[in-house]
């Protein structure tokens, strides 16, 4: 009897769940913005908390970048292939989760979901944690199979 195991390479690997949880923790601590990667904080005199710490209110995507790279990151051109894969896997898992299962009463791609009217920080953090839990459940089921 021969047993074969098929591996789907497109599924996220590694610590996608931890990345999503870290992104939620970053947002809970530093704030959320629904536009761009990080808050522009117009009118800043460069003496704000953002400039003193280098930590900005972020969008979901910006927070995932912080979780992967350890700091806000606007460009990915100097990132390693491994870090880009880790980042992409987390974003793709979250996007798939929000389309398939949704959160806070709405299904949709991450950008549309994040900008929905009435969306707040609790919704954002809740979605990130829920997607992380779904990833853990998914990997546990794959391991048990």
C-alpha cells in the first residue's frame, strides 16, 4: 500500500498566524488608519510620537509589514525573498479568509473590507486574530490528516 501526500505550494507556510496576531497587537497599540500604509499625520512638526518612535498608526497591510519586518516599511525592493514570501503569505491568507468567511458582518477583499463604513479598530484586530486562529486550525487539521 502506497500513501501519497499532496502539498499545495500556494498555501501559506511558516508562522502566518503569529504574523497576523502581531499585526493586531501593533494596531491595538499604535492605532489604525484605513488609507495608505501608514498615517500621514498632516501638519506634523516632526515632534510627534510617530517621529520620535518611528511607529505610525497603520492600515492592515502596513501592520502586517511591521509584523514581518519589525518596523514600518513603505517599499519591499530591499526585502529578502524569504521576508517577501512571509509577508505575501500573511496577506494572501487574510485576504482569502475575509473573502471566504468575512468578519464583522461583511465578506470582501482586505482593502474593500477595511474601508467599509463603520469599520473600527476592534473590527480590524478581531479580523486579524480570527484569521490567525483559522490558520492555526487549518494547519492542525492538515497535520492530523
